[in-house]
C-alpha cells in the first residue's frame, strides 16, 4: 500500500466466493450495495479489483440497473485517469464487475490522516480529475454525478484515478429513459450540485464542475462547504441562495486569492452562471499551478457569487 494509507485500510478477512478465472484474496472496500475484493485474474496473471453486488440488491430492478450502468460506463470510457472496467459477469446468482486494481489510497483516507492538503496538491489533483472528466464528457457525454474525495484514488506511482461510475449518466441515456428530462439522480450530499438536488435544471458537465469545486474546497480547507447536521440540512444549504460558504482564505489564509476565485466560479449555485466547461477549468487550474494568476483575476467576478468574502 502506498504512503498515505492508514491503519483502517488493513484488509478485512472474509471467506471469498468462488468465481471462474479469478482468485479472490481479501476485502478492500465496502459500499451500500457492494463489496470490493482484491483478486487476481488467473488467465492474465494481473491484479484486479472485483466489485460484487450484495444479494439483497440483486432482486431490485433499480439497484441492478445502477450496477449494470457502472459496468457499461467503466468499460466504455478508456482514459488513464479513470479506473478501467473489464466487464460484468454473473455466476451462482452473484453479479460482479472486474476492474483495474489501484494499489494505493483514496483522498478521503488521506484527508483523515493529513486533515487538509496543500494548494499545489489540490490543484494537481484537480488537473488530473478535470482532464479525465473532460474526456468523459466530450467523448461520451458522461456526467459522473458523485465526485468526492473517496472516489479519487492515488496509486503507488502517484497517478490520480477517478473511480466509481455507479451513479454516472450519459445524456443520451437520460433522454431515452425520460423523454429528455433527467431521471432521479442520487449522490453524496456534501458535494452535490444544486440542480442535482432540485431537478430544476438539465444535468451536464457543470454539475460535475460544482462537485469537483466542493471537493477541492474540502481538500484545501479540511472542511466541507456546509458542515451541518443531517443530510436534509446539507442539501437545503446547497440549493438555498442565502447559504454561502466561507471564503477558503478565511479558513486557511495561506491559500491564494486565485484559488478562492476559482472555487467561487466553480461553486456558483445557478449553473447558467457557473464555469461552463472543463476546458476553462483546466485553463485556470494550469495557470494557478504555474503561479500566473493575473489573467484569471482580470476576468471579473461571476454574476452570482456564492462564497462569502474573506474578512
């Protein structure tokens, strides 16, 4: 395991199911619907991760559809910044996805250890994630819908990879399923874009831009946008125009003004006034990485400001 993983990552001992062509070793992750095993693809002799849908969810059509959707999208999108999917299978009543194994840790685990990351590290992560999402959007019209620290992996070589496409949607799939209207979409409350919550606007790449902005805010400051009690209160705070998160510089004074302005532009609640595409996000992030903030700062404030100014 790469540096950054904590003691909570020690494998959980459990009896592995028998799956053809695979040797399963230990449990490396658990979610609400699935369990992820570290394994070996015996034919190719390579390490893999195997996500197995829990039996309780296999009889639910919506849960099964979501699992199929993750497998389909992971197999379709081929980008070095996105965890590869090798295919969906079914054996002995078990549905499972075979995926690339990332020998490392996720940023949620790194946050637990370090509390917050440096501005440079956050920008480096943002550049990798934005590049992967730009590819997914421009090539396949895919919206991830669940960008958060736990879904951003760092492997043992330091490469950043985006994981968990289980909630992702393509615009074409949404259109076919609901006559052009967005189907019900779920995500993680701390990072959800307002339009995903309210359903009042069409879903596109700007929803992921908001979620990446919320993730960057958390990584850089050590706190979420709205650290409230209860998911309902958090969701209302994202949607309510009167709720404004503190400027990142008011929490961590060493953060640059340019970083705060970028967060401000990504976190505008009205998607019509948010940064509109990944190309612009990447342009600003790369400018900030090399320290040239002037060009971005001259562009003026967004028409809807959602972050309270630093005091």
